[in-house]
C-alpha cells in the first residue's frame, strides 16, 4: 500500500530576521527560485535552492518542509523524515509536517510510527480528513480493522466525496467480515471513480485471509 505525499507547497513569504542571517535578500532569492523549480517539477534544482535558503536562514521551517516533500516524492524517505523533523522543531504546531512525516514512515513500512505522527497531526487539526484517512490506512496495513474503520468513519463524515476513503473502509470491513458494509463501500468507491477491478482483487485478497484464519 503506497500513499502519496499530498500536502500543498508552502508558498508564503519568508520572514527573515536580519540579525539571524548574513544576507537575507539572498536567502529569499533562493527560496523563490526553489518555488519556481518545484512548480515546474524540477525537483533536484528545487532541492538545491532550498538547501541554499536553509544555509542562509537555518530557522526557516518552510524550506525544510518543502524540501522534505520533494525528497519524499523522490523516494529518499530517510532524508525527508529528517527535513520534517527540522520543520517541526522550528514550528511544533505544523500539522502538515506531522502528517507527511507519518506518510514517510509508512512508506518505509513503519506503520506504528506513522500512526503516532498522524495522531500528533490530528491533535493540532482534528478535522483534517486526509490525516484521518491516512491513519485509517495505516491501521489497515497492520490489521487493526476496527481502528481503521473508526478513522475512516470520521474522514467520511468530514468529506464524503473521496473514493479512497470508501475503498479503504471497504477493505477494513472485509477484514472484519462485514460483507454487506464492505459491498456498500465498494459501490460508493467505484461510483466516485475507484478502479473496480483493482478494488475487487484487494477485497478478495483480504477475504481469503479472513476465511483462512477461521
């Protein structure tokens, strides 16, 4: 199960304190160039510019966070986690940084630490439906079907138009043996655009494991 790094790029102006940097104008210049590269899908160039911005202004959380997103999308998850660590160190209330650090841990197969990060994000922003979905997906990955359903119930209460939410809840209900609820979610997911063949294969795979454990 793969999760995409989905949070938006931070594009706000950096608030640079002259006392903290040798050349604040140069730091802003590198940050702005990084944003341009990132929007144009030039990831390596963007990473290089964010690094230069960080060198000029080490306390600026947005550069760490954006560089972390890029590194995560490139598959360098350990480096991405380090960037999200730094973003959180400088901005402890940054829920998106916790969320994406959780996704990075999930990408490394460490779903327990992923769940911990999603819970930290939700402590800051309890109504973040994508974080609730990610938490539900992580619980599904470790076979905690009831907890997965609970998280996905909350995500769907907030936003009932995302096929992913229903697809993963269908899988969790299948794991619990709730066939009617699973089928209802299956139909909702497909109706919202989820691939029916793929989802049926995933449902059947979980169902076979469930039956085999009886």
